[in-house]
């Protein structure tokens, strides 16, 4: 195992997020209308960090108006799993037809909400305000000095799509974090880094890999690969799916020839057609990997992680009968299956 794969420069969580984090998504809001004379909220942006937060470098704001208008920006940082919160001011001043960059350079651990307020207008003149928040987000472990790293790549199931986008989706209820906590409990001293994007199939995962999207962690000790749900729903052939998985394995072995690579099978899918496709893809990949007999490469079948016919195992955002995204209950089943597999195969 590699010892202390974290670069020396990672002295704090901000360094980690700025180096391995991904750009903040959904981080802009705007207003077009009358310049209110009284203090009025004109928009907000919520950035979810699942308990590990974001690092905001700066806020760019553009104001177009025939008269100076007052603008105030605040950050509301909610404590995980609680209604407790702190509110701080980022900016408050009058602006006339200009773009300004407001330095922030601050780490927010939890679930910050940026809110804009308009004030000191004349109540008749129209104005347009655009606010863009710049920075990086990391949804991963903050064990920044862990001696071993887990790189977990995948689609929306790894990205936690469909879960409540608020502080009540606690990181210790997410299967990725539960697996990392299991490693830590077995004295592996791991740090988890999840690189995942909703709606992606294994071919799109390959494009991301070749583009360097998975290179945030330089020398992972454990790889978890979890694409496939979208391959099943889109009718991707087993030949294409298997080839994409093999390309990832080859890349991972170059990154660290001694790493353990865990290929996670497709989780239960409620849709009948997608389920049929998933069965075929699982069977083909399992046979393919078995035939390769590659050292330190493991296939973990998740077909029975939970009952695909029970809608309460899926996110409430999924259409009944079309479930794809496991909710907290479904994730518990996924975690249970993975943890049993890791123990049985001597990975822990």
C-alpha cells in the first residue's frame, strides 16, 4: 500500500477542496425588474456539500441600471442535520453599471445558501443583476491525512442524485461514506474521494476518464467503479460495457499497480425493460472479468442489494415503477451487500 498519498501541501481542508474539488454547480442567480426602494430578496443559490462543504473563492456580480442600486449578498451556513445556522454578509454597497469581483476565500462546511437583496432603488427604474459564485465542492471524506485513498467513480447513484438536497441527508447514511467508515474501522485509515455525475453511462464515464476528470486523486489505493444503470436503461450492449470497464481497469493499474479495484454491479432497477438489460449486463461482465483473472480486481454483484419491486427503496423523486436511485433505505441494502463482499474477499 502507498503510504501517505496526500501531497504535503494538503495542510487543511481548503487545500484539499481546491486541489481535488469540482466546480460548484447551480451557483448563479439573477434578477430583472424594478429597483425596489425597500430591502427585497431577489434570488438565492444553494450549494450542497453533504457534510464536507465547499470552498468559495469569489463572487462575480454584474449590475446594469440607470441609477445606483443597493445590493447585499449574504451566506446562510446550515449545520448538518439541524436547523441551527449562521448568517454572514459577503457584500453590501451601491452599484451602477459595473461588474465587480468580491473575494471570499472561505470554506463552508455544510450547506451554504447565498441570497441577494436589492435596496435603495427608486421603485420605478428597471435593473438587471447577475450573480455568479465561484469555487469548488467536495462531497468526500475530510480525513485529509489518511494514509490510503479510495477513488469512487460512477453515475447518479454514486452522486447521490434524488436524495433530499438539504442537511438532513447526512453523509453517514450514504453508502459511499459508510464504506469509507468501514475501511477506517478496520484500521485502513482511508480518505474517500467521489467523482460522479448523474445521467452518465460507462461510455460517458470513459470520456470523463480520458479527459482527466478522475485524476484528482493521484495514487488511489482502492478503486470503486459504479457505472451501469444508465447503460441498462439505454440498452447499451454488453460488448461496449465490458470494454469500458476493462479500459478503466487498465488505467487504474497504471495509476497504482498494487491497488485493489472493485467493480460494482448494477443496482436493482424497477423498470422491467431496464431490469432485463441489467441482468444481461451483470452476467456478461461477471463472466468477462472472471475470464480475465486479473489480480486485485473484484466484481461485486449488487443485483439483490434490495427488492426492486418495493418502491419505498427508491428516491421519492423517481416515478413509481421506474425507480433507479436508491434512497436511504436502498443505500443501506447496497452498503450491506458491499460490506459483506469486502469482508468475504479479504479486502478489509
